[in-house]
C-alpha cells in the first residue's frame, strides 16, 4: 500500500438511509448528557410514569380476568340452584307441609276422641281394681282377726261325682292346659340351681314329671306326688319316683324334716282354702330347717288371665292372688323370701305392639299429650296383659317348731 492510502480516513458505517451513522459511544454520551438536563429528567419521569401505568393496567386486566371467571362460576352455580336445588327444596317443603297437616289432624283426633275414651276406660278399670283390692283387704283383715272367711255354700256340689267325671278327661286336660312338655321343661329351668342345693326335692302335683326328669338329669334326688292314677302311672313308666295319692294325705305320711325343698307348680289354685292351709302346715313340717318351698300359680292381677284364661281349666277352684298366698305361707310358719312375675305375653299381643318410637314435637302440649297417652297405654298393658304367672320363694326358718 502507498502512504496516501494510510493517510486517507476510513469510511464509517452507513445509516439505514444511506447517510453517515454516528458512533454508538457518542450516542450514549449524548443521551447521558441529555438525561441530566431538566428536559431529560422530566422526560424520564414521564417515561417511568408511563411504564408504571402500563404495569398497573396489566395487573388490573389480570384481576378483571379473574373476576370475570369467578362471576361466570357464580352465574353457573346460581343457575344450578335455580334449576335443580330450589326445585327439590320446594318439593321437600311440600312433603313436609303435607306430613305436618296429617300429623296435626291425627293429633287432633287423638286429643278429641282417642284419649278421652282411653282415659274413661282406664278410670273404669282402676275403679274396679280398687274395689277388688278393698274386698281383698277386708278378707285379709278378717283372717288376721281369726274370723271365719265368707265361703260359698258348696253343699250342692258332689265332689265325688265331679272327680269321677273329670277322671276320664284328666290326661287330656293336662295336655291341653299345661302345655307341651318341652315348653314346661324350659319354664322350669330357672328353678334347677336352687333345687340342686336343696335336695332331696318333693314335687307336689308333679303331673307328667317334667320337673322330676329335669332333676334326674341333673343328678338331684326327687320324688313326685300325683293324685291322678293315669298320669302317675305314665310318670312311673318313665322311671320316675312318683307317689300316687291325695297331696294332703301323702304329706301327712311323710316324716318330719325329710326334704330339703318342696315344689308346687300350678297346684295350689286347684285346692280349697282349708285344704291349702292344711297342706302348707304339712309342708312346713316335712321341710328341714332352712328348707325351700317354690310355689308357682296363675297371676290373677292380669285381667286377661284372671277373667278368661284361668277359667279355661275346669279343675281350677278360684283365683289365688299372690298377696293371699304370701299370707297363707306366713301364717303357716314359713318365711317369704321374694315374689317374681313370670311368662309375659308376646310383645305382638300388647297394646303397645307396633307403636313407633316417640317423635319430638315442637308444641309442648302435643308432647305432653303423647307422654300421657304412652303412660295410659303402658298402664293398660300392665292391667290387662300382665305376666301370666307368678312364683313365690319361701323357706322354713331355722329353729321353727315342727
């Protein structure tokens, strides 16, 4: 190259419009200088405000987008509520209103018709019960004063002819009214443990020997007494020890203190009062001190038993209330331990059968009426459908005279 070429200045880069382009360093220097001028500072502040406004606008737009999405969701939910849930709620309210109307009508019927009738019947039953208790109290008072009890004139009844007439049908009566043997044995199971520790056992009126069989299987020594020859013979053919004869006569032939316990399962209601008192005196004598007596009888306090079922068996004499039997046991020198009610009627035969659980009522008068009706119904069941039988446990006190 020549020297002229080295001295010639180089052509700078061209601008986009073909003119000369300023160096970048110079451009930055001029911009920095301009930024320090009042006009530059003002322009920078305006530019910064513009940028801040753009950022805020972007944030506002983003929030508006979120609000629009939430608003769409709310609109969808409102549509769902309006189209489905409100409709179902209205249907349920209609059903509740209909049920409330029905309940109100039924409550009015119970208040105006059923409850007065039930209360009237309950009052009549209670009056009858009070009269019977008053009569029983007068009889007990006369006994305590050793006055003779007013007994019906039985001279017109030929006991021999009656016994002869019943002799042929006695096994059938026993089968019909005593119940199946499996049921009787199941009912006697609760007595087993007490009798096991009070052997030997004398079973008065043993019938077919259900209790004797139960005791034999448990290894307990036991003897039965049965007045019906056919029934006693059938029991002996089963290998049971049974004495045939009148209960009172057999008891009189037993030595003093021979037995640890005496049972009388549905026997005493078949005896006349004088015979029963004599038999209880003999029971006390044949028991050893501390010996046990178990007496089970139909429960006449249950109107269904005392007014109907009791009289199905023609060999029954008269209902024997538990209070009377306890008094007879006490006056015979025996100590009464406790009384238990047995064999309730099935639940589906009660007045309360099928009654729904009590429903809470907002009206306190309706709730009080429902509670009163429940009490009256329970009282009806107690009077009419009480347990069928009762049992009295007693013993001969230690040191009592034979």
